[in-house]
C-alpha cells in the first residue's frame, strides 16, 4: 500500500549532500550510422522502385490511394532517421563519404566489414524485394 510521507519524516531518513551538483555534460553521440548517403538512397530507390513496378504492373484507378499511402509510409520511414541524424549538428559526426567507406569499411558488432560486404548486407533485402516485384508482374503479364 502507498503511504503518505511528510517532508519532515523524509528528512529524518534522507542523506543529503551540501556539495554543488556537477554540471551536466552532453555526451557526444554518433548518429550517422556510418553508411554513405548513396547506399541509403539506393535502399530508398529500390523500395520505391518496387512500388513503382507494382503500380505499373497492376495499374488501376482503385489502387491510387493505397499506393500513395505506401509511398508516403516509405518516405516517412526513411526521412525520420535522416532528420534524427541531423538533430545535433554540433556532434561532429556525419555519414562517411563513399571513397572513405570503400577504403575503411565499417565496424559492426561482429567486427570490421569491408565496403563490399556491408553494401551487400544493406542492399540484399531491397534488391530481392524489387526482383520479387518484377517476377510477380512478369508472371501476371504472362498468365
């Protein structure tokens, strides 16, 4: 059960310190994900390409609103992290340039990955989804 405790009762058991509080120091946070912007843009383009293939392959006036909602959802899903990375411009971190990414790769939880390996890991799902959309539209056109 909850019990009301007065300030006087609390003061009897509380441990107080007379030293001034230390000033809060904002920690430096790396918000860049260390991936180049081109890789991020390719991911967005592949997802939007899938929606484009579906819209062209199964074009119907009844699908305009659902397709628009899907496109807005994809744009929002990728715009929010982009905005989040730019919230603290004084953090001193920015996405890696493509040439630096190619030379250094990226550090992951399991160790260093080369640029090629990291690019494959990032783009494998969007590429497969896009190709799946092409295959579905092709099958629907042939049947």
